[in-house]
């Protein structure tokens, strides 16, 4: 997963547009399900971006 994240970021510096990527830890019903790489979906149109916010830690 580190390799995918690294290449998305490197390609984003070289190209005009590439989808945003973020690591995401999934906790479902209090049980840790793993670490995932969330990648923005590419869509047509001006308002087609997914704006990701930082979320505070779950208590």
C-alpha cells in the first residue's frame, strides 16, 4: 500500500490532475478492520471532486 500511495503522490507532482488519496483506518462496531487506501473517484464536470476532511480520533 505504501507503493501505491507513493506513486499517486509522485505522479500528482508531475501531472496536472490526479485523484486525491488518503489512508483510512476502518473501525466497524468497535472492531478494527484494517488500513485502506481511499482514492477519489474520477467523474466528469466541474463539481466532480471529493473533498476529504481530517477527522478527529474516535474515543
